[in-house]
C-alpha cells in the first residue's frame, strides 16, 4: 500500500505515495534547522494514518541527519505534542 518516506530536496518536501496519491510535508532548511511549513494529505487518503506515517518518517530522517525542527505546520506541531519522543528535536 505505501512506500517509504522520501526526502525530495528539489521540491523541499518529504513525500509518501499511497494508493496512487502523494502526501507531502513541505519544509525550509537553514543552518541545521528544518522548519516544517505545510502538510498536504489528499482527501482520498484522509483518516488512514498517512499524515502521521509521513511526519514520523520525516522526523526520523531529520533525527538521523542530526538536525533540529521548528514545527510551523499545525499538523507537525500536534504530532510532536502527541509523541514526546520527538520533543528533543525542537529548536
């Protein structure tokens, strides 16, 4: 059903393809800080946990890269608030 989360630096977004649709979370990168600005999940994928899977995968990649996070996007902010294991990434 789903693939791994891919970082697309050219588009400045992390992507997750599912059921023929693309979910994405957009970011800005500056001085070792990833600022998540907007997340889009197509209506066809809503309510299936795709957004959460996307954000988890993006945050895992941010952590692996030794970067910090600024969650301007309300969805990313809510995800981090619900998953305290990512609080250490906050800048």
